[in-house]
């Protein structure tokens, strides 16, 4: 069993809520747009970190973090990418993977809109944690925390507060 903290679009800042909301997490997963490597390093110093780069991330971040990662966690095949879209509106580059070998959990960032949906077409859970940084059009700071246990995703909890 693992408790996961899911975050995206930090844009060079780590909100203090991360340290309390993710305090009992085993890992943090970041769905891109760290903003800079020091931001990623802060998260990695707090908890083990998996992440992907986003469209605003420079070459320093891209050297450390890939565009897409796919891995198994506690029996859940997971795919994380930054600008992958959302159910019925996926990025054209992601569609071949979803059609031939869909994961059990797909995570994207980029939109700054928190979404947790079951994709009926491809039979997987979709999550986008929204945005946790101070830069962008979003008006809320959002984070997701959930448990993966023996192939099951459960105990999903959302942090949501006005930005600023």
C-alpha cells in the first residue's frame, strides 16, 4: 500500500499546503511544469519524487525528468505526461498508446483544471491535479492525495483553496 501526493503546474513555487497535505504520503508524483529544477529539488527533499517535464520547463529540468513516464505502482499501471488532454479530448500523440495499451491510471497536467474522471471508452481512471503554483490563470490551488493498494485506487482526497 502506498499513499501518493499528486501535483502539477507549480511554476517555480511550492505552496506550504504541500507539506501538510502530503505529510503522510509515501511519494509525490508531479505532472509537469515544475518551473525550475530547485522547485523539483524541494519536493524531492521532502518525499520521493516521480515527475515529467512540462511545456514551461527548461533544458535543466528536461535532462532530469522525461516527457512521459510509465510504471507500475502497487499493481496499478500508471502513465504520466504533461499535456495529454482529458477524456474525449486527448492529445493526438497520446491516442495510439491509449488505443493499443491503455494504462489503469492516466495522469496529466497542463490545463490548470482539477479533474478526476473514469474514462469509459478506454477503461481507466484519469486524474489531473490542476495547478499548485502562483502563476497562471487558475484561481484555486489544488492537490490530490490517494492510496494505491493491491491494484486498487482508493481514498482519493482533494485539497482546494483560493490562490493568493
